[in-house]
């Protein structure tokens, strides 16, 4: 994006202030103005197009695309009407750093230091370090959203990475083999490696609705636009039996199941509302409108609920609300509506679509900063919402894909939500990576050290290491390990593993190690990618911008998005959670533990309401 002289001067000034003082140390009005300048600089210098990938232009009149003007397509085509393949299933990941900086290191260097050594010596959880400002739903939420945003698809089994192991390493095979990322079949041999997505790049709820037409048909009831879900909160067993657990579905676990169930029943509630308002809409129209509304609501929840919970600095909380509501704020919108299309005043929804001169895609750098597996605890305690009594305890492997139905048959879904809402996730720091993920047995029997894979994947895909990443995002690199981490013991560990060379520190390790701003659950380095891409995911999507209007959503649909939050969604479907959420400002922050008396009163009230 070309910047005007005034914009360049403003961005340079805010960058200088940020480097000298830090945006997070400024009063919030100055902090927000600084973040605006930082974002402008990132838009100008940190968006790069990797090309299209192996796609053919889709036929606009095919059955899968015939309603593309007013509905999202399963494969993500026709979100951009001029470039219908932009962001579609099978298109390439873009980059946030110049393309000449994304060539992977030679293989020997890509394996140095040894990823298994980094996993064991810097990441292994010694004691559980909780993130006390968050609840466990926050950990489940980000994986739920990641499954909507990106997937590199099934890895290739040919020519795996071979990671040498110490003789006494208990891993069953020496060397450890890690499958390579599936290559882009249309990659330019003379250019840097490119990779294509197995999901769409759009924020479209594809983790629920699917990208495969057969699955998308199978989860629909065929009446009233609704989706299928069984009484305990699982997909019907006839669908489950056809899910391929060798792929991404093998990563399914109870936390994902809870959110899938919540937004399936939310979809159905939206359908009921739309049918009441517009009885002329048929099954297909209700389904399409409800999907638009549900996806927009999830995007809103991520923007105004989840993200302010995990980066709970006063400046970022206000900035994120301004992303959705504008500087005039929610109260103005509720009273007067969105009176103009000016993003600064009213927020991104309904403002003009913006690409900033670069075709939209998610990026490899965006993927890299969302490696947050440390959020997951090793042990889970399930409690009854009625009286906070312990129902059962399970370790994570007993919550995986093969155990979700069994768990929800034993722990009612409302109790499971309560248990997640009152428990803490892990902090995203060194020595807090779940041990079971370092020896993860997938449903198909494959054994993985996910921490070693996280380190290697970033190197493999040409994402720069920590210091170079900071340079390319206009941040000061760390000159010493002590400067990087601010902790003498951690600095000594890092120096030992990385052979005294701070330039070799992996991006993920550096982000886990660095000090962070007040209220931040992840690093300021990761935040720079978020500053750029969080807005871009909304601004580039016509269903959040040009077509966020009653003519596409219906007025009732727009009203549903504007009126609802994570709190209202939870309480609509599980009113017995009300005592636990009372006085809790953000539903992704820890809930109240319900005393027995209050819990009993809530249970009696719920029973009376149902009887009535």
C-alpha cells in the first residue's frame, strides 16, 4: 500500500515513540494513536501476495455458486466478486515479510538446534503455570477459530524430516521422523516455497458448516434451515462414523465439542428467529442467512470478547471495541445506528471493503504466532453447576476425539461449560508446554512430539527466526539473551540451547520467553501480526463490509449480530449458568464458583421455567 507523505511521517513518528517508550506505557489515548500509526506502517510494508495456487476460475452458474451474491459459498469463492478465487479453498497462504526473506534455511541448519532438544529443555512443563486472568473456554475458543481460519492439510509421507535423538531418549524410534508440510503442486520452482490452505481464508464458520458438500448436506435437517445435533451435544453418530480421524478431525477434543455444540444450537435459534420474521424464506434461504449471522457473531465475539480477555491492556481493550463499534462506541450505535460508512466513527462492519493493494489471504506469519498449545492443561476437573460438586476428573487424552461422546454422556454439557468457565488455561511461557502433547498419540496411532513439530514447522515454512522477525516487523531485536527475556536463569538456558547465538532463537521460543505488556496473555511480538491481520480479516470480507446490510443479512439478522455477545449466547442455551456469570465482565475471564445454595436456587428456577 502506498502511503502519503503525511501518513509516512506519522507512522515514522509513532514507530519512534513505540521504540523509545512503548505503546503500552502511554496513556490510552496516546497509546491508541500510536497503534494507528503502527498499523499504517504494517499495512504499507508487511502485506505480500504469494500468488494464486492451483485453482481454476469457478463457474458462477454452477449449483455450488449460483447464490454467491447473497450467501457464502462452501469453498470460499466469490467473496470478492472481481477476483472470485481470492481466499478460496486451495489458495496460497500470503506473507507478512518480503518474499526474498522467506526461503527456508538449508536442511542441516533447519534442524539446528535440534527441535527435540528445544522441546525437552525449554518447553516441557515442569509445573503447571496457570493464566489466572482467563478461563479454559479461552483456550478452547482459539483452537475453534483456528480450525475456521487455516489448515495446511494432510502432511506428505515422502522424505520425512529426520530428527536425531540422544541415545537415552525414550522416543520409540530413532531418529524421530516428522512428516513434511504438503507442498503446493503449482509452486514456482525459482521462487520461495508456497503452501495452500485446506480451509478457506475467510472468517466464515467453516469449522461448523464444513467445506465438503457431502458433509455440509449431512449435517442439515432439511427443514427450517437447521443443523443436526443430538441431545447430549454431539453430531449424530451416523455423521461421526464417517469422519476421517487421520486428518484435522483427529485433533478434536471436548473443548472444541462444546463450542461446536454451542454454535450449532445458536444457528438453529437464528433460524427460528428468521422464520418468525420472514415466513416466506425456504430451508435453503434460512440456512444461508443463519450462516451469515452466526459467522458474523463469532467474528464479533472474537473481536470484543475473546481478544480483550487475552490481551487485557486498557488501550487494546478500547482499540478492539473501536474495531467493531468505532470511536463513537456501542452506546451510540444502539441509540442511533450506524449513521455513516466511516470506519473510524462506526467500526469496520458496514464500512467499505479494503484490500490495501494486496489480494487477501491469511499468512504463514499469522499461522506461526498462533502456536499457543501451552494454554491446554494436563488435568481437568468437572464440577456440577448446581452445587460446584466434583463429578469426575480426567487427563487430556481422555478428552480426545474418541472420548468426547463418552464424556458428554457422563458430564452434562452445562456442567462441562461451567467446569471450563471456572478453570484456568496454561500461561504461554517457557516450561509450560503440556507433556502429553510431547508424546501425543493420535486416533490413527501416529505418535507426535507436537512441541518439536511447532518449532520445525516455522523453520520449514520460511518464517524468520525471532530477531529477524522483529526487524521485519519494525521492532528492535534483542542484542543479548538477558535483553530478550529479562530473566537471568531463562537467559542462561536459552544461551545453552542456542549455542550462545541470540540470532538463532526460534520465533515461538522467543515469543514465549519475552516480557509482555500489562494484561497480555501472549507476546508483544505476536501482537504486531495481530495489529495488522485482525482488522484485515474483517476489512477484506464483503460480508463484513459492503454486504453487511439488511438486504443481505435481513434486518433481523443484523439486529441479532449487533445485540449478542458470548454471554448472551451462553445464557440463551444454558440459563443455569447465570449465577456463575453474574458480575463477570468478560465470559472468557474466570467465572464465579457457584455455592451450593445459589446453585440449587438456579436449578429450581430452571426446572420451574421448563415446567411452565
